[in-house]
C-alpha cells in the first residue's frame, strides 16, 4: 500500500535533540544559535471553545500577521538556519487568510512545515493544496463520541462529523499520492475525559490516521485550568487498553513520561528555549507559550509584525532573555506552568549539563520529523 508511515521512525513521547548535536555544541560554546524548531500561530483567533484550552491564559496585545509579515519571517528563518516551523501555538492557524500561502512558501524555502489544528476548516480542496508541503498534520480531537465532542470542544455536534470526514480525506489524499506527510490525531486528556479514551481510540481504528496521541493537559503555575494530576492514576487501565488497539498502520501512543510526571519538573533552568521557541498568533516572540501573557512582559522579546525576525533574533534583548532563563535567577519549578513544550528538551539538556548523561548521536536511522525537536 502507498502512503504508509513507518511507525518505528516516530518519536511521539521524547525529544530529538540528540540528532542536533552540532547546535548543542555551538550553544555550549556560547554561540548565538538559531532555533531548530519554531512553534507559532498565524492568528490568536479560534473557531472552537475547548474546555482545556491554554490559549485563553495567553492573551497579549494583538497584531495581524499579514502575508508580507509571514513571508518575511519565513525567509528570515531559512536564512539564519531554522529547520522546522509548526503552526500550532495559541490560535487556529487554518482560519488565517495566509495559512495555505505560508505553508507553501515555507516549503519552497526548504523549511519543514507542520500543522496542529482542530481540523474543521480543512476541506478536501484545502488539503489538496497543503498536504504535499507538510511534514506532519495533527488534528486535536478530545472525544470519540459526537455529543461529548461538542461538550468538551465547545462546538456544534455536527462539527464532529465534518472533522471526521476531513480526516478520512487527509488519509485518502496521502495514500493516493503516496505523500510522506504523517497524519495524526491528538487527545488532550483531562481526568474527567476518561470515558472518551476508548471511543476515540476505536474511532481512530475506523478513520485510519497514522497515529493517535493521548497526552496530559498543561496548566499554569497558578493552576488556573484546575488539572487534577493525581486523577490520571485512575485512567491507566483505559490508556493501556487504548494502546492495545494499535495495529501495523495505526499506532496509539500515550505520553506516559509527562502523565507520570504529575505536572512536576526535575530541573530548574530552562535550557530548551534557544533550540525551540514559540510565537503567539499576535506576532509576539517569547521563549515559550506559557510566557505569552502580558503579565510576563519581562520575557517578551519583540513582534514580527513590527520588526524582522532576523533582527529580533540577533538583538541583545533576545539573548538577554535566553540567558536569564538558563541562570540561577530563573526557577522553572516555581515560575512556569506545568509540562511545557520544551519539557523533554529541558530534561535532556539539564541532565547533560549536570553530567548525568552524555549526549551522543543516537544509533540507527534518523527519526521522522527530525526538524521538530
């Protein structure tokens, strides 16, 4: 069958920083390295109202990312050595008028492009446009039953049917054209969503994406979303049963390392930001999404709607913020929300810095999505 994904090449619960040791060594020498991966949104707007949405905690001054702004940004990224751009972050990028053009332009520039989305706006015509230019496309879908989907994701029940059809269309196009893009589904698991774990895993068996990821829910340092991390214990049997529904073409993956962390970090310094930064859909450049909110202004670096990214990256301000995060003045255990995007990179680099592990290039074939650390 064409359009097959080799699941042995997927790392869905871990980090790929070990395949980028040239950049790690440059960072250790004190060089100003380009991020390997940038996670961003093209807008702060969203057409869903998910119960677990972290974006509602990330409000900042909104500016519009136009076609000229995103094209300049992508050109700057290619010029300084960024490898992968994922449109995920704090907005639904598929509803931006520049969405398809941005993916195509990034791909033309040699950047690996990826998307995380609720999937509603990805009609067959739009999928035909973007799938040849993507490394991965992941649909956030946190329920396997129509009514619960509507409740959890804050939408009309019939939208569930549209999203399911869009996923079928993704897989049809991928297989028809033998595209290397990986298509996945993702469930943000709150302890109260336990009833949807197996229905969603079975839905995946029917829709046939490459994988389904079952992941924790991040919370702010003040616990504003009210995530009960101890409550995940009661879901372990269902999570293991969901994993058992995997087959040769469809893999169910539980992010056990983060679920079992119970929202706790083993490290205090944030070393991951220079390798993997985030941009808000407002154009704000910050180390990570947990610092987008206006109350974290001392970590805000600039805005691509006002200043070229290559100039922001080369500025002393950018590196002052990065160095602050890696200094004794910053404590990720007390000053950050739980289980951020850079968590696995941070764990690895912290253990490396403390001499607990020696980073070496892993043996064997390079993994899929290598530009997304």
